């Protein structure tokens, strides 16, 4: 699985980078049934400089005919999906 991880408006430290790499490996295990060169993961983490908030965008492109779906969760809402 190819992936692109971007950070905007802040420098990422090693523990956060390690956690992201661990989560990417878990997603790779789930996506094994697809050809690895056809799956693409995009992750963008952006810090809002006015507040202590982060916007996170995660997009995974997989082969198939199903339309893309989007799910946006507010930062304050705790989810355990």
C-alpha cells in the first residue's frame, strides 16, 4: 500500500510518527485482499495556530465501483470505531 503523510503548521515528534506508522501497518493488514499498488492512503494533520486544535484528514483509495464515502467527526467527539 502506498501512502502519503503530511503535517502542516507544526513539527511532528518521534512518538507521534511511530504511532502513525503502527496504525498504517494495521491498515495494510486489512487491505491485503487488494493489489498493493492500487491502494493509496493519504493522511494530513494540520494544527490550527489560533487554538490548540488539530484537523486530521484521512483518505483511502481502493479499487472498485463503489462511490467514495466521507465521514467527518468533530474533534471533541470521542469515537471508538
